[in-house]
């Protein structure tokens, strides 16, 4: 984790993933977010720190939230974990949901036993 507890590498990776999911180039993200194209490259590679206004511009352009981009850096981020789980489960059949629920219960039991 980088200075101040902010993981710029992970933030850059998430920004790149969101950008690619939209099928955008770095130049297109720059255009939509109001950020210089060279800065998008630096941000995605964690070669520079990004300001809050820059992060907000990028999040708005990508149609995502700040907490999704900085997930893992935040102390209170359970709601993002729940959202991610919901997205994974959204298209599951009843049989898949039953199996995955059992996997989650077993994993939770194992993790708690290690405490």
C-alpha cells in the first residue's frame, strides 16, 4: 500500500479495467473526463498520484463510483463487496446459487476457525 494508505496501483488497474470494459482508448477516457491523455497513462500505471477532482472526473466518465475505484483502500467497504457478490450471482441458476451458498458457508467457517 502506498503513502497515506492509498493503493495507487490498484486504483490504476481498476480504472484501466473500467476503461477497457467501455471499449475506450486512453485518449477517449481523457476526452470524457477532462484529464490530459498522458495523465491517464500515468494514472493507470500508478506513475503519478491523482487528485480528488481528477478521480471524480474519471469515475463520472466511466459511470462508476469512487468507492468502486478505491475499494480495498477504504476501511469501510463492505457494501462494495456485497455489490460485487451480487453481480457475480445475478445470472446464476437456482442450482448454482445453492452450490455457491454452500461454498460461502464452508469458506466462512474455515476462515473463522483460523482466527
